[in-house]
C-alpha cells in the first residue's frame, strides 16, 4: 500500500515541506538561506522545476511546485543532496556559533540512515500533498505566504525576504517564481 504524503504523480503540482532532521533551526543565517535560493534557482533553470510559491523558514521550506520537465521526486532528491553538502560545508567553514551542535545533530541523523552517511540535514519525507484544485491550491499558497507572519517574523507576508509573497506583491524575490493568478483559482 502506498504511503500517504508521497509524490505519486511526477507531472502533477505539489505542496511540499522539506524539513531538517529534528526540526533543528539550520537555516537561520542569510548564507544558509542563500544556499537554498541558489539551489532552487538552479533547479528552475537546469532541471525543469516550476515554483509557484515558496517560503524558507529556519527549519523547513514550503514549496508549491511541479516538474515541467523530468521527475519531481528526482529534482527534490538532488536539491536536498546538494543543499545538504553545501550547508555542511558552510557550517564547517563559515561563522556559525552553533556549528558543533548542528553538526552533531546531522551526524546522529546520518548514523540512523539505512544507507550510512556522515551527515543527514533533511528528513526523508517531504510531506507531499497534490495540488488538486483551485481552492486547495489557493489555500496552500496562502498558508505558505502567511507562515512568517504566523511565526511572528513580519507583520505582512510580502515583508519577508525569503518568500514568494514578495513576487505576488510585484517585487521579485531571490527565487524564480511562476506567479499564478490567485483570483482565477477561486
């Protein structure tokens, strides 16, 4: 029996939530978020990822996306593999007061894997939910954009730098987004 919250239709649009192991706040600094942005943009430009909405929080990312070319599961797998390596390198070489704690959390995560590796930054599950209709898609994009507001980081969604809410407000953000007509979804 297939597991719920997995990507079953590789050409469909999904709401995804890649999350760090133990929900550790691994994406706190600008450098960490920039690694995520650069990798998402690479996936858009080179791998066929189409992003409709996103937000980068301290322990997770929300995406409304699809693969316009290729396989969505493969794109997300490659994204997580690359960003894991880049983030570990940044923790080791950059300025991070929590370096030892973060590396310990990721080392323990790596020890728990069936396929042993030194570090595991991301949980395996992406909590995938297919975006099956206009109202559901609208609700997920709204949820994505209001995540920083609910977390108390900003008072308005478009004020958060690492969110597509900026794009929907007419101010392009750091990740390439295919802006949808939200009114047509309702």
